[in-house]
C-alpha cells in the first residue's frame, strides 16, 4: 500500500524548509474523511449564502489555511505582548524626592 504525506513548508528568499509526516494511504483517507465529515471545513458557504458539502480538496485547503491564519494571528499577538512588555519596562518609575 502506498503512503500519503502531510507536509508543511516555509519558502522565501532566505529560507526554504519543509517538514513532513508519512501515513499510510488508508490513514490519509481517514484524515480527509474526518476533515470533510467531522469538522466545519466540510461545508462551503457560497456567495449567495447557500451551503454545500466541500470537496475533499476544498476541506483540506480550508484546514491548511485555517492553521496558517491561526499561526499569523498568534505571531502578531506574541509580538504585541513583547512590545507591550518592552514599553512598560521603558517607563521610568516616579519616586518621591
């Protein structure tokens, strides 16, 4: 039986790396069935507001985009936390003389 590969990568002018996990093709189908049938990624809302079942590819792409958007949001929150901490630490205390 063939394998399926789940891959995440970052590619840019100064970086190019990926990490992958191989699973059996049977387990790959199980994962995709879960995305389509067991998560919100299994539904697509059309422009007119109607809802339909997602194709396997649409569900997998929506899941991947969801992970990436979450990563982007968490990165911004982390940077905001660091900036707030640095700003607070930069304020000189006021002491009585």
